[in-house]
């Protein structure tokens, strides 16, 4: 399985779709979407995921005048991949609503991060990630009823907060403000967050900013100073230390590496 492109946090006020192209496309809709099914017009009310088959024509439209927000993965399959997907009995070509979108959302973020770094196990990582998504899609009905995360207090609020952190990494995220909004103590907040996601709130803030910084280093000519400010850092030296600690090289070294491999 070869990944052609990964686009996260896309936004549009007009319809998405038409001819999807020669290769399959995975669409993860963060907002409600309207679409045609036969002669009927249907719409989702929750986040949803759609596996679009090769060349399938479909149009997805925003609902109630709101901006359509979505992630997109275009990929190429082998005969073995197509057989695997078929064996999973995945609903194709229409959106499937998700009671819990965490697995798919988090996997797509990890894939986007890997697509920027492109380590030596890049292809294997991408294929395994897509299989995780296919498994999640195949098990949607059962997993919604059995997911232990749904038993974690305030889980829906925490998940919404985590998505917001990755959508807006440069914001001045404050544990104190989050706790005040949720009317809980800092100790309880940290325990719930770690239990829900396996990482701390601070770790997610750092990771979201480093992903954003890596994209800017690769795709813009902004200086390291400007990028550190854009990603929410008050100190350029602190940004550089964090980047090297988590990415294994300085921002400038990273920029040279990714541009030399393009």
C-alpha cells in the first residue's frame, strides 16, 4: 500500500467531491456533512469516515452553512491490499458515523507526522496505520458499545480539548484555564487526561507544536525565530532545545534534511 498524500485540518465552504481520482481516498469528516445516497439526500450529525473506492463520484456538502472540516488520505493498493479491505467488510463510498473518533483522528495525526519525517520504516508504518484505521472502521458498531474510554469521566470534553490542541497548536494553552472551565482540580485533570490518552496534556501541546513547526520548516522559508513564535514559543532557544530533544536534530538541520530528500 502506497500513500500518495495526507492532508489534515482541511476547511472549505463549498462542496467536496466529484471525481475522486484513480486511487482510493479515505475521508475523515470532523464536522457534519450532507451527501447523496441513491435518490435521497442524507446528512451526518457526528464525525464520520468514508472509504471512497477508485474513481467513485460523490459530492459532500457542508451542513447548515458551517465550514466543512476534514482530513484526506489518498493511497494506492495492490491486489493483496484490496483483498484485505474486502475481507474487513467495510462500508464503502458513504460516510459512517463515529461515536468515538479518537483512534482514526490520532492515527491520521501520526501518519502526517511520519510523512514529514520519513524514517527508514516509513512505508511499513503507513501500511500498519491504514490497517488500524480499517480495523476501526470494521468494528465501529461493536467498539462504540464496548470502548472503555466512554467510561472515563469527562471523556468527551477531554477529547474535544485534545482535538483543539492539535488544530491550534500556537494557542496559549493553560491547564489552569482548562480546569476552571471544567470545574475540576489540576490533579484530577492530569489523571483523567493521562488515563484517557496515555500521555499528559503538556506532552500533547509539545507534540502538536513540533508537528506544526516541522511542516513550516519543510514548506516555508520562515526563519527559525519566526517559526518558534508562530508555534507559540516565547523563547527561540527553548524551542530549539525541545525540537532537538524530540526530533533528534536542530530545526535548521531538519530543514536541510527534508529538503534534500524531496
